[in-house]
């Protein structure tokens, strides 16, 4: 990849499943530029188009319109060149449990037709503190160890770009934090560009140099975490009351910028929560207030401000995820 060439470029890219009249527009004129050597986060709810974007950038799925380039190569016309330069870490670890760690690396080398891979494999196992377990079957590994081995497989052929699709979904907090440290370390140690998809706000904030927020197939905001937070010059007050309250009453209070309902709650955007709360408590009797909370500018409030709803935390449907990951592993070769 030449100096100055972005690791990933996406221009006006759309992906439609089905017909133009009855199909689903999964990606809607997406534009992205991911600089080399960064951790780039694609943040959005389930079904927003995150995995679909990875599918088209890795050649698993065709592009309907627009263009995509990875490591300087066109994903449609130069798919073999792209696949030779990318690694993949899935949400669900895909390893051969009956094989040892070393045998999994051997199989990966065979799939990618690698020669003289042994020194690289040894270095990776040593880096991830797995060298003393290289002859143990993967079925005996903990979740964290399995994730480490999966990342080793993704790095074996020395890719310039690694796609990590929801890599921490379903993990307990300690394992998730461990993986955060690994992602940061891998990025620095091996000099790879990481495109990370996630619906965890704190994960994107902690790991990513740049973030694109995607919703319903469209990129709705881009920037560094601090730049995105700076977009929201307001606090969000969330209010639940026991009695019905009129939106016009809330809108009439000084300092209120917007009011909208979310379920049984009122979401109130205000210039300063410190100035607003005394006014609110004088307007709504305290014994009618079931719950009140304040959120200062964060990635959560950015998404809330842009979409009017919170970023969901539900697990993605697993109906065809195993099939997709199997396709992705075959595509590595």
C-alpha cells in the first residue's frame, strides 16, 4: 500500500438485497475514508449495516452501486489482491476444536498457501502468551485464549488491514477488557489498520481514533470521539412521571431545546441541566416524578441527539452467522 493511500476508501456505496422495488437497502450511499494505521470504529445498532459493509469490502457480497477500495485495491475488480491483504476476526470464534493451536495455524497457512510461516506463527503464539499451549487442543482453551488464537490466525499472513466484526459481543466484562488491551496492542505492535464494528458505546470510545456512526444503512456522523461529543452542546434530561404531562409544558421551560417521548419517558435536551432542573422541579411536583437522570455529552448522547433513540444493546440474530463466518474463512485463501 503506497504512502498516502487510505487503508479503506468507500465512495457512494450502496447495497440492496432483493429487487429495486421490494428489496432491502442495507447500505445507502456510504462514504468513508479510513487512514492507515488507525483503529476506526463503525458504531451503530444491530441491523444498521455494519456487517453488510464488511461483507462488501471483503468480497463476500457484491456491491450494488458505488466503489470500495481496501489497501489500495478495488474490491470488485481486484478481490484476490484485497483478500491477500486483509485479516478477519469474527464475533464468534471460528476454530477447529479438535486441532491444537499449532495445527490451527498450520491449517490457516495451507488455506492461504503460505510458505515459511513457522517463525511468524511462533512469534504470534509467543506474543499472545500461547506458546506453551501450542500443542494443546483448542477445545481446552478458555474464551480469552481462543480469541487470542483467532487473532493470531488473522495476522499470520501479515495483513495490512484487519476487520473485527463485533469481536467482544457476548463476552464477560473481564474478557472484554482483556480483548480491548489486545486490540490496542496488536494495532501498535503489528502496524495494522483495524476496522472495528461495535454497538458498545464504551468500546468505541475507548479504542477508536476515528468513529463513523451508522444507522439504517447511512453514515450519520464521523469524527474522533472528542469531535463527535463536541457536536452536542447540550445535556439530556430523562424524565419519567407517574401522571401524564404535556410536552408543551416542558417545551415552555427556559433552556429547553427539544422534547420527545421515548417509551414511557420524556427526553429533554437542555443547554444546562444545572439551570434547568430547579425549573423542572418547580413545574412538576416531586411526588409525581418516578425517575430523573442527566446525561452529559457522550457518544450515547450523540446517537440520541441524531436519531432520537438510544443505541440498543440486544444481541444480533444468529440465524445465518455461522454460515457467514465459514464463508469469510474460506475467502481468506
